[in-house]
């Protein structure tokens, strides 16, 4: 995974996958390297972080 090449929606999908895995609702467990790469990227790119958050919240609350 190259986080810099991902769209906000794709980042949101990865975050959702990680969340489901963390809460035992998926067997698709991300590797530590995937988590680190995404966290590093989002930590360094405020705009990407905000866009991904907006995409994820829209996915979580489609009626808002």
C-alpha cells in the first residue's frame, strides 16, 4: 500500500477495515507495516487526513 497514492475514499476503506479487524468483526487483519505506513502518511498530511475523515464519516453516516 502506498498511502500517498490513495484517494480519500480508499484511505477511509483501509481505516474501516482496520477498525473492523480491531473489534473482531473481520479476519482481514492489516500488517503492522500497513498500519505504520498509513499512520505516518496521515500524520504528515493534514489535508489528506481531513479528507479521509470526511469520507469515512460520510460512509458511517450516509444520511447526514
